[in-house]
C-alpha cells in the first residue's frame, strides 16, 4: 500500500481513502480529459444538498425516495458533488454522515 500511495502522490492523482473498520476503500478520480466539459449543479443536486444539510446521516435510499429516482441516480449525483468538492462522506458506510463543504 505504501508503494501505491507514493505513486499516487508522484502522479498527483486525486483520491479518497476510507478505513471502514473491516477493511479499506480507495476512490481514484480521473482528470477531466475533455477540458471543455464542466459539471453543473442540477435541481436534484440542490435538493440533495439541502436535505443533507438538514439531515447529514440520510442514506442514498432515503434521498432516492425523496427525489423519486433510483438509488443509482442519487449515487451518481453524490459522486459528482464529491468531485466538485461540495460534499464529503465521513465515518463508515453504516454510521457515516455527509458534510457539505460549499463552493
């Protein structure tokens, strides 16, 4: 793992590391290879942000129910918001919470 972290730092790859208590998880982010593509905040994204401000421990399933969309749709929206630096996940998968960073 030490070699992996050294390589990631050397190549300046953006990543997240999460110790789940039972193991660990790395998330690696690719650079935007289409320089002209910009991520935009949708109405659903705004609702997600507001709901997470009110209740940081909301699950993806709960958010999906509020928005009347699939879990996968919420998962993708949260992934985008993480890449944009607007939200970050704290804690573990079971007892975690969402933190709104802004931007």
